[in-house]
């Protein structure tokens, strides 16, 4: 199994798991790779340090001040994030591309107040913020099933 660091044309970094380098190249050429944040299919492989285990000896203990926790590498953080996203999806109404319009209608009292989710581009999001409408941009993964 090859674990590769990837980057899309929008500069989002993410990880991909492939059976082999050939499989990665096949998926790349077929444009099957997609950024989980923005959906871009122009993806490049980033440089990454290989993980080598040269002996079975355990490394020396690290001082507490030297510890760094990476949320992407911490399974419990990932599990908590997925639980939160599932709860968000279950408790919001998907209004799709009409998000900005519906958020305004709710804010100005023209529609029933409720929690919604949907798509808005950067300009629409800034305009909503400028109008005092609180919105939270989230990754595109909310459209797909959360595993």
C-alpha cells in the first residue's frame, strides 16, 4: 500500500492510498482523483518523507515539550470530527445552491428560522458576512456519505 501526499490546483493538501504507483498513475490519468475539499481533479503528488522502520527497537522517549499531535494522524480526532459532521448533516436542511438566498430570507425574517446547509462561493460567503449573517464554510465532503 502506498500512502501519498497530494495537492489540488487550489493548493489543498490531502492524503491518498493506492495499491501501487501504477494504480496512482492510472487514476491520475483517468482524472479519478478528486480533492475532498473543493472537488478539483487536477492533482499532483507532493514530496513526502518515506516512513522507514529499520529495526524493531523502540525509539527513545520524547520529552513532553517536543510532542506534536497532528489531527489528521489522530484516530480519535478523526472519529470525533466524523461524528460531528454526521450530526450536522442529520440536523440541517440541505438547500443546495440556493444557500445564500435562503440564509438571507431566514436572517430577514422572510422564511422560518432553521439550520440549513448548502453551497455558496467565496463572494457569496463574504457578502453574507458583510450583511451580518453568520455562516460557517465547511469542506465539500458533506455532500458525500460520511464513512
